[in-house]
């Protein structure tokens, strides 16, 4: 694996590829549904094509130009309305596994050209008991970026590329708190622009950043309110 102090985008690519090749367990101990449905998400990183992070170059473990593709779900959806997510969805019978499903869903949701994506590998599947899914994260590198947009306004409200250095900024990190059925659920959260990243997507980013050694100390008692 490339040394963690290599802040270049290519250094980040090498670290992501090495993590995928290692196939080391992560996010262990999460509850699993009895008969989960297979799903996949595309965690697509690349070199930002717009305005880079405003953080000083020496303030983050990654390049100011490194980004990750995210989308915001439409507020009218029955499930996960308004939440920020990775492109992805269920693995359909016609898909050749989770990689094909993640690329297909990303194309359908954002319009990206899968031909420009280098698939670095997959991470161990993560159970999502609440919706009875077993989700395989697919790590990708945007070798040849293509334009992205909201393809179906009934499904998505926004598609955007978030600077990773901004997500790592301790000032942009916190936790969300949900009270349900007499129990309290706390999870990591990130603020980027006008968007709040929380729930399953934030859990994946948080675990990934920790495993790569990119994470910076942040205030785990700072509560970020949910709208």
C-alpha cells in the first residue's frame, strides 16, 4: 500500500486499491436480516473537476483535488427521502454480480459512463438489517470522468462530487442521534456544502477513512441535528 503520507490523488488510488485487495473485515458486528437481498453501491473517487477543497494543502491527509461521487435522494421517496447516498441499488437477475450492478445503477442514476471507471475491487459486504439488504461496496477510480447529472427527478434531487478533504475536516464532522422504540441510535455524520451525509453512507465513509488512515481527530460529542 502507498504510504499514508502520500497526499497525491494517485497515492489515494493506490491506497484504495490495496484496501480492496486485502479484503480485510470491516464494520463487523452489524445485525443481519434472515434473508437479505443483494445490493451494491459504487464508492467512486477521482480528481475533482471543479473547485477544490478550500483547506490548506498541509491540513489534510489527501489531495485538495480528491473527490467522491454522491447523490441526494428525492424528498418524495418513500424510503431514505432526502438522504445523501452513493449510487447503487439491488443486484438484479441480469447483473453479473455486484460490480455490474453498481456500475449499472450509477449510470442510471447519474448518467456517468462506466467505461471511464477503473474498478479497484470490492469490500466485504455490509448487512443493512433495517431494509433487509446485504450491500457490497465497490471501490472505483474515475480514470476518465464523464458529466453527471440528475437523470430522474423522481429518484434524485442532486448529484455532486464532494472534496474528500472537506469531508475529513473535523469542523464538518459530528454525529446524528435518532430515538426510536425507546432506544438511541448514534452514527457518524458529515456536512458538505448544503448537504448532510448520515446513516449508512456516513458509516461507510467513516469506516473507510479510518481504515485508510485518512481520518483526523474529531468531536464525537458534537450532535448534528437532522432536518
